[in-house]
């Protein structure tokens, strides 16, 4: 009989092999979104290949041999009580959780999800380009049915949205989300109304936003890359490309692929998108070396992953000190365009609350939460059967009017604007609000720990903040069993939506002279 230590070593080898296969799956996904030819033949071939690979991964992830190793290690080999402690214990718990979900799903369903993910993305891209929701609706109907079926297999009788949400934020529930949304909505909606009643930020009243106008896209790309590297993105372990929808993927800490998109008439979109993805990339590049290829080295959750992207995008790059760092770069990249611009005007310029706020990824941090709440409510109702896929455009437009007083002109700027549903990521959207809240809490904790963090940001010195995040968030991976446990270790208190509302209120009260 193998010792527990030997069983654990064997388990780690099996898990590392699974990780290698999933890394190739991630690389194929990146290639599809960035490099693959656009023809139907390429799309169909990739969908078949992804389905085949998903079948291989599923067979490996559900093998009886892997289950036996997990069983043998479930309570190994640290400590006098015979249980496995620390990261090793968490590694087995994460493997056990994944195994339970994987074995609940037949191989054919795993293949179907992979095939539909590839086909659904391609269908969404074409539907978004044409603005024809009817071309996309059948794919979404497939995803809703498949998601319901999968959730029922994983947790029979449970709330389907809770099961779907658990894939992205372990332990989160619909009930708790509603509590979080209530706190955010009650703080944000009145703030939006007050801000909309003003004629822009105080520093820009009577003058043009220095970020308005058109900017050469190639120059934008140079600037974005320069800023990403300054923040700590390691180009020897990653790359930056362009895609329809910005994302971060790749094969692991040594090969992180991120993308953004640029618009000639929106300098901030490409830059902020790149900073956002650089935050995701920092998390990926900072994962534990000692546990490379193991489940415990992976991100705690997508909510925590979003916290890292939003910390850099919002808490750092939309801060007042960042204007001191950014202004000289803008002046050198776009000669003559920023002559005479003050740091105060630049800070106000990149914190304008958009009116109307139509597109989620182009929205500001004040209206952004309402975009996420809208999508989450629709997802919940889709999985509960309260609404149908056919109802979505009309309900989307009605909620945009109710929440943000926006009239949606077409489905391209409405229900078709996000990639998530085409890829089957039902349950992902709430992680954006969770991420905003966590980003605020984590950044405040960093400010308490790092002397003169604002001064460091002004000087473009980001290494100490990145190092602090490495130790407190990135290298911890998924060792904690809940986001509250992680936040207690990092900040001293659990997830707290009120801290986020306070941040927004104080910042925009000052900016808009409310």
C-alpha cells in the first residue's frame, strides 16, 4: 500500500498533467480570438478540435485513478492529526471540488460545451457586427438549456444560478448577491443623479476634456504597452495583442496573453482596457512558483481576479496621483496635444461620468455597477425560467432606461455588446461588482501597509505595490476556502460593499463639487 506522502506526490503529477492539457486548451482559445482565420471553415475545424480536446481533458479529470488518489490524500500528510495542512491541504480540497463537478457531467456534455463555446463565440462576433440578435438567440437558448442541465447534474434540486455562480465565485449565492446589490444600488443611484445634475467635473467646467478628439491608433498602442510595462507586465512572459473584446489568457505564469482594443476617437478605452488586462496578467504572472501546475496556485476566484484588474485600472490609473505619472507620457506620445494641460484637468478628464452610459466596457466607475446588476438580474431570470431568450432585448432596453436613463438604439449597443453569453459564461457578470468591492478594500489595505503609496504612484514607482499584491493575493492562489477568509487575511475584514460605496461617494463628491 502506498504511503500518503507517495499518494500525494502521485496526485500532484496527475494534476500537473491536467494543467498542461488545460494550458493547451487556453492557448487554442487565445488563438481563436486573436489569430485564427475568420472563415467558417477555420471556425468549424476549431470547434471540432476544442470538443475533442475537451473530451480528452474530461476523461483525464474524471478517471477512477485520479479519484482514488484524491481519496487517499483527503487528509494527508502534515500535522499530528494526520490531516494535510496549509497549501497542500487546500490543494487536495480544490482537486476534490473539481473532481466532484467533473464526474457529475458526462463526457458528451463536456464536449458539447467546448463545441458550443467555440461556435457560440463566432456566432456572437458575426451577430454583433450585423446587429442581428435573431442570429445569436438560438445559440444562447442552447447555452441556457445546457447550463440548466449541467447545474442540475452537479447539485440536484439546488438553485441553478447558485451552482453556475459557484464556478466563478466559490461559495457565493444569489441571496448574498442581492444583499450586495442592495447596498451598492442604494449608494450609487443617488450619486448618479447628483452627478448628472452637474455640468461635468468642477475642473472641466467651461473647458474641453483634454482626452477628447481623435488619436492615432498606433501611437495609442505604443502608449498602452509602455504603461503596462511600467505597471509590471513582464513582456518576456507575456504578450499584448488586439481582439474584439479585451481578455487575458495563455498557458500559465510564464506565458500570459492579454489583449485590448483601440478606437481613434476614444483614447481612454484602449489605455484603460490595457491597464485592466495588465492587472489580470499581473495575477497570472505572480502565481506561486512552488505550486506551479497545481489547483492551489490558480486564482482564488474570478471575483478576486477582477479585483486585481480593477485595482490597477480604477484605484491606481484613475487616481489623482496617476495624472502626474501619465501626463508626461501623453505629451511625448502625442506632441502638442497636451501642451498646457494640467494634472487636475487630466484627472478630471479620465473620471468623467458618462451621460449616457451605454456600453459596459466604456462606462465609468460610477455607472459601471448598474450595468453589472442589470446583466446579473437577467441571467438569474433566464436560469429560473422567469424569462426567455426571446424576451432579452426588450427587458435589457427597459432596465437600461430604468437604471441609467439610457435609450438603446439597437441590439449591437444593447444585448449583443458582451462576449460572455456567447461563450457560455453565465454567472460571470457578478464577479465584476465583487471585484470592484474587493479592489477598493485591498487597495485601502495596501495604503495602510505601504508608506507614501500615493507618492510612489506619482513618481511611477509601482514595484512595491506589485510586490505587496504578490505576497498578499497572487501567491496565495486558492488556498482560502472563501472570499471572506481571503479578505480577512488581506484586509482584516470580510467583503464589505459599504467601503466601496464610501470610496465612490467621497471621490465624486469632491470631483463634481456635489
